[in-house]
């Protein structure tokens, strides 16, 4: 199983980016997926999660109202639309997949991880 994240980059505060994660090697249409991020010197933290059907979503308080997670099960992809970006959103962003239908914010619930994609927000 491979998760390939893309879409990171450098953006000014207030700008937007869209991250995408493509899953190969297995279909995850019934499994929870999520996005996490890790800034230098900090622990990896939950950003957003989505259930297998897409009916349930969870967000960290710090990104609520600004970020939107979505999935396309036909394409085996999950996306993270990030609007009104702030310098504190700067981090490496990781997509993850779970063997469960719903996980929420539990990092331990995710088994498969992609490589990080760097998001840098300048002030």
C-alpha cells in the first residue's frame, strides 16, 4: 500500500492550497482517512479525518472553518482544501489511512502513512 501526497508549497498568509493523497495497492473506499501535520520540533498532530463513506468528518479546532477534507472513492483519493492559511499552519502534512471505517483524531488508529508534503505560509 502506498499513499502519495502532493500539493504542498509556499503561500502567503491568507492564501489557499489544496493537498491531495492518492492511494495505490489497495482500495480504501470503506476506510477512514486523515491528514496530520508536523512542524519542526513538534509532535505530529491531527488536522482532519473522514470516514469511509465520507459522511463523517472531524477537524482540529485550529483549522475548523478554514480546512475541508473530502474524498473520491472512485479515484481512491483524499483531499484537503486549506483556505485562509496562517503562518502557524506551516508544517509537513501527511496523509494516512486506517483499517477501520471511522477513527477520528486518534493517531494510533491509522496504519498506513504517506510521505509528507511541505506547506510553508509566509507572513
